[in-house]
C-alpha cells in the first residue's frame, strides 16, 4: 500500500511546473541543464549500453536528458505538463510515467542506471526517496543525482548522500548543482524478500536486454 506524505507540498510543486509548461521550462532552463548533462554523460560513458537493462530518469521534466541516453529509458515526473513536452522527444525506446519520485510505481530491481538531475531540492522526504531509488535499482545499480547548490551546503548534501548510498563520487563543483555518482545501497534490503528477489534476478537478463 502506498501512503502518500506531504500531499499539499507536492501539489504546489506540481502546479508550479504545470503552470510553467514545457515550452517555458525549456526556454528558461535548457541551457543551464545542458552543462550538467555534459558532466553526467561524460562520467557515465564507461557504462556499456550492450549490457541491456533499463534506465530511469527521475523527475525527467521535458525529457531533455532522456533524448541523449541510448537504450531503454523510463522517464518519470510529477508534472503532466512537462511530460507532454517529453512525449515530443520520445522514441520507441522511451516510456513516460506521471508519478511521484517518493512512491515509484515500478516493481523492485529493474533499473541498472538511475538519473535524477536537479530533482532532490523538490523532494519532501529524502530518506523515503532514496529507499525508493534503492528498491527499483538492481543490486549493482548506479545512480547519478543532483541538487541545486543554493538549496543545501556541500557538507549537508554529502551527509545525505553518505547516509543513503553505498559509495559515491562528487562529479562537479562547476555547475549550479552538486552532482554525485554512486552505488545504490542494498544493505537495507538484506534478509528481506526484496533482496532475495533482487539476487535471483541478477542471473537473468533485465528488461530491454
Ligand atoms: C528543476 S526540474 C529538473 C527537470 C529535469 N531533470 C531536467 O534536467 O530538466 C525538477 C523536476 O522535478 C519534478 N518533480 C518535482 N517533485 C517531484 C516528485 N515528487 N516526483 C517526481 N518529479 C518531481 C518537477 O516536475 C520537475 O520536472
């Protein structure tokens, strides 16, 4: 059962992005976001697209990053209006889902790469969000996530990251976001049914393989 928290805060955020709409969002932010994508894509080049698997872009907005990612990608966002713009950028390997990042409507252990660019500052419950990212991630899943610098000091951002990821690397101090790449931690799932399901699935090919 999904128990939604911070419903009013989320409604406000959703309305804010919906009222902006995709065209204005792109006009205002695409240039700034492009500098972050360059850092993100340069740092994840080593990941083979031949492995198959599926990637998740959390808070994908208008799909600016999705169109640069090869292979199967699911984009999810709370704003239906921004997703409408993402639809224009999608292809047959793109799937878009209108959902809350803290209550992801996906089964466990299916994404081997997760992106969340300039999303964290919008979330109400960081620990809930990270536990969802961990749940939907494969056991060796990698996450690249960022938060705008003006929302949190580097010290506090790294504290949050250390609490929630198995390992991490700070990718950038040069953009307007703190950007890190890390491994989603599976320690919280050990001995649980989810962990069992996850380890079973590692032997099989993932979605999109
Ligand atoms: C600053 S924008 C970044 C969008 C996109 N990642 C990019 O690089 O352009 C933040 C995005 O997070 C989405 N968002 C905010 N709260 C969310 C939530 N709880 N769940 C999913 N998406 C959310 C917004 O609708 C918006 O698209």
